[in-house]
C-alpha cells in the first residue's frame, strides 16, 4: 500500500456504486458514461475516466470522485459550454519557491478549476500581514476575471511571472497550496509533489474562520506550505 493509500485509507479494490459502462452524474450535473476505472493509478488515488455524448473525455480522482449512479436510460450530456460555478466561493493557488512566493487566481468552472489572473510574486520574507492581505486580494480579483480561453497561454503567463521556461522548472523545488474562501471559512489544501504533479492531501487541510485577520490568513498559508512535501 502506498503512502497516499495509507493517508486516505484507500482500498486496492474500492466498493463503488458504479462500474465501467454505467452512467453517472458529476458535481456540475453532467451525465457521463464510465469508460475506465483504475484503482491503483496516481499513487493510490485512483482514476475514473468518463465520456459525454460528444465524445469528450474527462477524468477525476477515484478516491474523491463525487460521481453518482444514474439510470442507464438517462441521456448523456452533449452540448457543453464552460461557465463559472459556485459563485459563493473564491479560489486561488500559491507556490512557495526558493526565492519567491507566487499567487494566482483560480476560475472555478463546470469543467474544473482553471488557473487565471491575477499572477503575483512576493519575497519569501514578506510579513504574515502583507502575505494575507495580498492573498485575500488575489481571491477577490480572481472572482471577476474572465474565464481563460487558452489554458496554454495562461500557463505561459504564470511561467513568465516566475521567470521560468517550463512547467517542470516552475515545480522544481517548489510546494503548492490551493486556497478556497467560502462565506464561513477559508481552507488551505496542501499537496505532495511528484515530478510535475501536485497531489492533494485533503485530510491535512487547514481551516480558519472567514472573518480571520489578514495576518492570520498569512500565517495559515505559511503553515500549509510547511505541511506540503
């Protein structure tokens, strides 16, 4: 059993309410058909692959899939336009690199979270007060940023801000946290880095009240960085 499996208590063969060929509904209401289930993929997180009526494929972590079984007679979703979801939530990401802290917005859509503007960098020695103030500003600005039309272009913007030439260089010697602000709380989700990928560690999420001071927000982000591996 891998580290990730131990952390989540995952089983090699999970007892799922669906199997390959079944139809499921995702968090955004799309009806999809399950095309593949790989419990051992992604270091124990597992992968569920699905497809809509138009043939577009998607995948999600098996351990946190949030898919519900629907009747096989339910029509598959076909027409799909990307739009924002969860308007009461603000989302951002933050990297800690050896010489800088990088923040960016996340646009939460019915097709997943897209990195988006603003992109900001700060000295690692920035005070907790300023760190929290800037993070709250990034969260707020990201909520009104247009949905990115070109994800590769967005990644290039992030690389240019960080002065790196590739995603692998961006991830090199870096840790990453995802931040979500809801009406009642702000949560900081740490990750475990493996190559160019960051795997979420939801059992280690840090949560603080939404009314916390900017300084406490900054401290929570630093604590999240320390949890990351």
